[in-house]
């Protein structure tokens, strides 16, 4: 009987852990999808709600051979003007890696001629996922 109770306790802990992890991964995926939708729609004010004020955005343009380090404000300006994301025909979250209060998402966005690969780093702050860093590269297909 004691072994059965211990087994049930272990199974319960495992199920709760898996459910919590899955729920957290879904929350990150939802946040990344909000990010992608806001960029595509040029909604800088929406992004401002969940991009950390000290976030950095590294944008590598392999076509022009140029690398930029953008602050949150500069990035939001580029989103608002359509410089970033307006050309995107489709985006796909390739994977989300989650550990405690830290998550990394890998995204590929493209159109017929271009592909943008992006790694977003998110941190759980007061129950909300915030983007704290982005590194992206733009290339021809």
C-alpha cells in the first residue's frame, strides 16, 4: 500500500510538472505570436507593452553587409515605419526552449525572395513574458 501511495504521489508530481511546463511554453508561444502580429501590423504601441525598456535588437543584414544594434526605441520606430517586418509574407516559430523564467524562441519569416531568422530571448517578469533581446539576420533565399 505504501508503494502504491508513493507511486501515485510521484505520478501526480510528474503530471503537474509537465502540465505547468506545457502551459508556460504555450504562454511564450502566445507572446511570440503577439510580437509577430504586432510587427507585421506596424503596431509599435502594442510591442511597447511587452518589450523590456532595456531590450537590445541586433539586426544583421547579410544583403547589405551591415549590422545594427538598436535600442527598444529605435526598434519600435523601425517597426512603426514598416522598415522591419512589413515585407514578411509568413512567419513560423520553429522552436521554443524554456527553462524556469527564461525562454528562447527561434522564428523564420520570409517572402518569395528574403528570409529573416530571429532568436528572441524572453524573461518572465511579474507573471508576464517580456522580450529582452533579439538577434536576427536577413538574407536572400
